[in-house]
């Protein structure tokens, strides 16, 4: 169904009044049941009908947020950082006489992966289109990035959220991640960036240590898991997407091969036999590479797999604390689909086309009868997923409080 009917003002107002899980969102952002500055000093931005954009809104509790959302009835709203003072009072905080500063202090470390950045690889869809087949790229990105953040950085409070159309967002709520400066956020993103997004595929992956022309540096241990995950999906990917079937596709592949003799040999062969399947082209490339026995050529095979499968990050989203990101459980105005959490352990089973739409949910609500809420609809498992995530965050908060109290006790003793 088109987004215009799905997300009419009347439909959206019913969604906010009856279905949106404001309490769960509040507890997730606040990391406590009682309101504190992690929520009260938090910026919310609203996009209204007609693309009117309202920034620097803030609220004292979940009820106040719900009241304002229902009053404004936005097409969507976004979440920003916790500031040094309430965003609505920023002008006073910025005044010279007040002696205060208005600056972002804490914010989840966020990531954005958009399917359009894989347009140079996928062949099943283009632009805003997405299907279960090309979702395999997103699923692989989730597995790789989730593992890297847990093993390399020690984070574990990771919430993955489907964007409602063609991508996925990640919110990292660990205390250390919340306090990262912009400089440190850029460092994290830099460590996780292997290939830039976009359609251009000619630029090779450059992730190896110092080496020579014939003996390239080793692949860093931080990318071993990404390489292994990429190899798992590589053969099925070639059969499903046929990345190298077209002339543009196989010529792009050959640009990534460092040995000119191999390139010339395969170029002549494939020009004469344009219908060779991608998997066979890859097999022929491997045979040529292995025939040379040159380490640089062998390493290039791993790099090619990484280039086609490694997560493509929108780095600018992650670098700054004051960046705004669409709130979970908002409705995408084009598709009518709800931005629901995704379980990273079963991400390959997620199908964006089966995500509930706002109209579907309202129909389920109507069938459930008077007094029904999101618990009586297909939104329930997704809200439950968020609530389980919040329990883990609250447990972390309690552990930190106990550790602080124990330390204080020892100091006083």
C-alpha cells in the first residue's frame, strides 16, 4: 500500500494515541524509571505535515512526550543527545551573563546502514527498493558490526532497528559509549570503516599492514570475522545476485585484480563468452590466481570478498553527538511500515516486507475490541524485544551504582 494512505494525519494520530510505546521509549532513553537529565535534557525533533521541522523540544516524562506528539501529530520524530541544560532553555544557557554552556554531553553511539550503498553490488533491486534477497547484505552487515562492537570495543547494549524502508539503525547504550566525545566517535567509525558506501566499486579495500609489492601485509585480526562471514555468504551471493554476469559487473571485478596478465587473460575470455555465470567467473579467477602462487594475488581474493560484503556505514551519522536519528517505532511515511527492533541473532530471517504497517496494526486493534493496545497486535513481539533490551540496560545501571557505593564505602572506611 502506498505511504500516503497509510500515513494520513488521521491514521498517525490513532497510532500515537493507541499504539506507540512511549513508556518503553522513555525508559530506554532515560535508563531509569524516575525521570533524570538523560531524558529531561534530551532533544527531540519533529517533522510535521508539509515538512515543517521543529528542533530542541524536551520533556519531563513519557506522558508529556506523548501529549506533545499527539498534539503535533508529526509524520515522524527524531532523537538527539542529552545536553548540558534543557534544549528549550538553550538561549538562556548560551547567554554570556548566565555563564553556562549549551553543549551535548551524552548520546548513544549510533550507526546507519542504507541499502542504496550496495547498489554497486546488488542486482535484484535499486534505489529505494529492498527485498528478502538483498536483505542478505544488511544481515551480513549486522553480524559483522555487532560482533566487532562487542569483541573489539566491549559494548553489549546494542539495539538494532529496521529503518522502515531500506536500511537499519544501531543504537549503542553502554555507559562508555554514551560519553564518547566527537573525536572518539570518529575514531570508532574510522576503525570500522573498510570501504565507503555508494555505487562506485573500483576503489580497492586497503586494510593490510605494511608489505611489499609481491608480499602484501597481513589482514588485521579485527577483520578475520568479517572475512569469514563474507565467505559464508559469498557463493550463495554470486548465484543469487549474479554480480559478475553483466559486462559492467565483471569489468568492475577485474579492476580489483592487481595482476595485469590475469586481467588480460580473463578479459579476452569473458568478452568472447558473455554468458558465463558469476560463480564460474569467480572459479576461473581463483584458478588463474592460484596458478601464479603470488601472495599479492591470493590476498586480493580476500580483499574482493570484503569489498563486496563488508558493512557500508554512513559515517557522518556516527561521528557527532548532536546528530539526530529517527526514533524506534516511528512509521516510515513512504511505506507505512513501523521501525521495529531486529534480533541480531536471527537477522537473516528478518523480512522487511513482513514488518507490520500502521494500517494493519490499527485493523488488528479494532478487531481486538475496546480497551485494546499494542499488546493485542503484531507490534507486541517488537515492543517486548525493546523491553528486554531495557532490562539489560537497567541491570548495568544497578551494577555501576553498587560498584560506586562499594568504592565510596571503602574510601570512607
